[in-house]
């Protein structure tokens, strides 16, 4: 669940970042994809950390 939240947050962050910089549609899609990947990885590590603590 945390991974999905991280991906959604990353997609939103990437899209907003590209829009702020004045990017076209392809730029927005690429930034959103990269943000989703990064957010998913961060969420994965958070999930692993939480599981190790329990």
C-alpha cells in the first residue's frame, strides 16, 4: 500500500515539476513516469523498514 502511495505522489510531483518548467506533453509524461518509479522505490524501502521494525 505504501508503494502505491509513493508512486502516486511521485507521479504528481513529476507532472507538477514538468508543468512548472513549461514542458510539453511528452515532458510531462516522462517526468511523471520517472517520479512514479522513484516514489515506488522510496515506498518499497519504507515498507521494508516498517516490516523490519515489527
